C-alpha cells in the first residue's frame, strides 16, 4: 500500500485532523467577530487587541488552507495539482505560519511592556500607537518570510509515487531532494530563525514571570492575599499570554521531534499526520484560551444570554 492509500484509508487520523481543524476554524472566527464588535461598539482598545485580532484572522486562514491541503491527503482525487498550485499553496501556508509566529512574538513583547513599571527602560514604549505596532509586526514578518523563498524551488508536483527521492507533502505535491550542502545550510538558517524568535518570546516571558513574582512578594508583604484591583486585569492577561507562550514553545519542540522522527523513519506518513496535528494545535487552542479568559468577551456572552 503506498503512502497516499495508507493515509486516506486511516479513518481515525482523517477524522481527528478534520475535527481539530473544524474546532479551530469556528473558535478563531468567533474570536475575530468578537474583536470586530468590540471595535465597532467603541470599547477602549488595549495594546494587545491588535495582535490578538490578527492572530485570530491569521489562524483562521491557516486552518482553512490546512483543510484544503488535507483534502489532497485524505480524499482521493481524480485530478492533481500542477507545479504552480503546489508552490503557491505551500508558500502561502508557510507565509501565514510565519505571520502567526511574528504576531505571537509581538503579543509577548507588548504584554511585557504593558506590565513593566514606570521607571523601567520599557516604559517609554507603553504609549506607542497601533500603527507603530503594526509596522513592527510587518518588519518581523519580512525578516521571517525571507527564509521561505526556497519553497518556490523545492516544491513540485509529484510525478512518481514510487520514488524515494521525493519527500511527501500531499498526494499532489512533494519536496524535491536537495544536495547535502544546500540541505544542511538551509537547516542551519531555519534553526537560527526559529531559535531567534522563540528566544525573544522566552526573554519577554521570563521578564513577565519576574514581574509577577515581585508583585506576589509585595502583596504578601502588605498582608493581602488578593492582587491589586488596578493591576489584576493586566496580571490576568499576562498569565493568559504566558500560558500561550508555554503552549507555543512545547508545540514547537514537539514539531521538531516529530519532523526528525519522520526523516529518520524514511518519511513515514503516520508521523506526517502527527506533525500536522501538532503544528495546528496552537492555531486551534489559542482562540479558546482568549475566549475563556478575556473578561470583555465573557461579558459579551453573558449579556447576549440575558437578552435571549
């Protein structure tokens, strides 16, 4: 049985992938609609509103593209995609994933700035407008996506299913084999890129953890078990973002482990499906965290329930 048959004949894997994708699409669409309604109704915007709204939109697009790609993995099709379709679809998918990482990185940095005390060096960045944040996000995205141009060369339509020289992507698309030097040079650059962005998130997350610990010690010193009413919304938002950062880092590590196992085990398609689930779990999980922890979103649902 070839790789395609082994994948689309496995009903459990197919249903799991489509279920995770479907839940993520609905959750991100709901989060995006809520943020649009908050903007229309004139709620006071937070610095984190822009990256959260963008994350919802980006993850929605990622999951829709993933659903389209999954249809070429799990559903046998009569006609296959050509080279141009494969190149643009995979490239667009990677660009949106890069946008997701950059928006997550920006969200972490903005929350660290919001939580920083007045006397810190980060305090001067607190009153930057959304336009500055958007420009910084686009700057990060250009840097990140500049490493993905190789996809126009390395992705091609699959010509021969029995060939072991091509790495499986979908039933229609495969990675063209590269030379040893080019493969290892590209792996080094991509590893440096991932480590750099994850490092920024780790530094900002560590800074937020240090501020939370200091605030907790100050609360104990004042013989109070509750947080300050003024700072509690900021601290709750910080805890939510720290949870997302932890989830993102864990999923990135698992993605690397599964990718290495996939290459070691000669492109096993089952590991590829596991990699798909791991890669898109963050896009499906993050909107649920925001919906369940954001006080403004919860109040909207409560108000809607009372009106009904």
